[in-house]
C-alpha cells in the first residue's frame, strides 16, 4: 500500500509497511522491504502502458535530497522524450567494454582478416606476438579499465615504462597499441565504437633501434658446439645445431612437422614462413640425421600433443653461460636470429654467390627482379647448404664434440645434390 506524505526523516523512520510517495517529486517513493530496509524507487509512466521502474539505493545511505535530485534528473529525461533506462543500458555497456573485452574482439577480427585495412588474415605467429604483448604489457595495467576511459597519457606512461628496460620491446608495444586502438576507433571496430584514438600519436616517441650486427666467429662456433653438446635433452642439442645448419627462424624450426621432410628435403610451407613463400632446404647427412624422428612433430612437446614451444631460450642461456666458461671471459649475448646472420656472413668466404645466399635465407628478391626473375636457385642452394654443413662439421670435429652432436661417421652426398649440376663441395663438375 502506498500513501502520499511529506518526506522527512521522522516520517520515513515511522514507515513500517508499504511505501511513501513524495508529493514534491513525481515518480519518487520509498518502499520498505521484507527485511525492514527502506529503498528509494522511481516509478513513472512514459508512453501508453509503458512504465519506468528504477532503483537508487537504501535510506539513509542515500538521503532525501539525494533521492529527489536523482528523481528530478530522471523526470527531465522523461519530459524530453528520452527513456532513462536506455541511457543506463548504454552506460552499463560502456562500463562493460573493458580493454580486455575489446582486445578479445580485436584478436578475433585479426584472425579473420578484419583488423587491418589490407583485409589480410594474420599469421598464427603474428597473433601469438600480439597476445604476448597484451598479456605482458597491456593487461596488467589496463585490462580491467573501460576502453573509453583510457587516455593518451595512460598509453604514453605504458610505453615509457617499458622503454626504461627494453627499448625495442617498447617500440613493438607502441606499434601494437596504435594498431589496436586504431581498429577500435575505426569503422572496422564498430563493435567497440571508440570515439577517439588515444594512441594516434604514439609513433612520435619511437626509440632508436641500432641494427643488430651480432654474428658468431669461427672460434665462437666451436665454443657453441661444445656448449650445445652438454645439453641434457637431445631435442635441444639437435635443435640448436639445426638452427645454425639451416639458418631458419626459431619459430620455423620448433614448429616443424615430420610431413615437411621428404627425400632429404625439408620444405617449410608458406603458412609458416615470414614472407608467405615456401622454403626448401636440402639437408646434408648431418642435418638429415638431426631431423629424423618417429614422432609426428620434429620436436614434440613432452606433455601435450604438439610441437615443443617452450624452453628454447632457457637452453640458449645455458649454452651462452657455458661458452663463457670455455672462452675464459664473457661472451657477447646473441639471439637465435643471430645464427642466421652467422651463416649469411660466411657465404662470401665460402664462395657462395649473393643471390644464392639470399635464397638460402628465403629472402625475397628486390626491385624488378621480384617481378621478372622466377629462377628458384634450387640446385645452387642444395650445393651451398652442403658447403656450409661441411664447414660446420669440420668445426665440430675440431672442437671434439662431433660424436656428441650426432655427426654421421660416413658423410655420403645427399641425392638432391648428386642429381644436380653441383658436386658436394659446391663446385660444378670439371672445375
């Protein structure tokens, strides 16, 4: 039962059942619950048989003046023809669109090719990088925040904080923030509907990145082989050697599948290569022995069905520490990609021509050659990979770890090379 009565603390305290209607503010009343608590309510007709029913909170946490101010604001909207419930729904939706939720929508769009203007599907490797940046650098600070409340200053502080310890990663973070918030504020990200892009100026704070020049010398390769030979797990021993033998990227190696190796040729499919082109590597006797496996994956994960993706950088750290012991001094830090540079830096000394050396790294041709020169350099690459393997075998034997690293005793020429125009040493017959 409801009755109209002047709203005073005394009249509300005296309420024992039903509700009181405020004579001064249309739609406002206070209702007593079965628990004895008194709660502010708003009840008013808007169109036809449609009524608005809203709740503010309890008395006395919300005072009479608080409740009247709340009801007057609702009345203004009703008299303007606006449904306050719709506005509240939009506000609730806005509050629920956290950075975490928006980012999950962004990743879904990236997987489907809707996140970029080019409308290209991102590779699994790219998606993995995006998720890593989010988990490590974005989620801890902004994940629970409403994306509409994130400011340019928030993003600037995020990048600058990262830049104090890792300038290159700070640049990657700034680029990813620019792409993510750019998508959320574009027509491609209408499901988020961000009005302004707070990341649009982040490129202005890019940190300088000196090009990497690290490569292993012949002496360091000897230390490297000695250090790798001490790895307890054979998968890491053979994987770390194969990185140097084949000069592939670590993601291409650790995700290798047994079906990719046929007749001594390892073909990395286009979906796993950086430039979307398949890459074939003629494995020598050593490389073929290291790639041989009865498992589905070349490097199977120990506990799950799939390739072994973790542990590689920890293995590199152990190898680097052992190299320093063999050298008797600190050895300059290197990353797996520097092993590609090591192979490429030796090609001229080994009399491997420029175009073949570039093809061995699966680099695209430049300029007009990319359009008109379709020659694949397959035979030259096969011979050159054998020249490089022979070079590394000599270093491994000189280091005294050839047996530990599974270097075959008999090094018969690979059939892919014998059938071609090149001998095992890389020279044409008759030279």
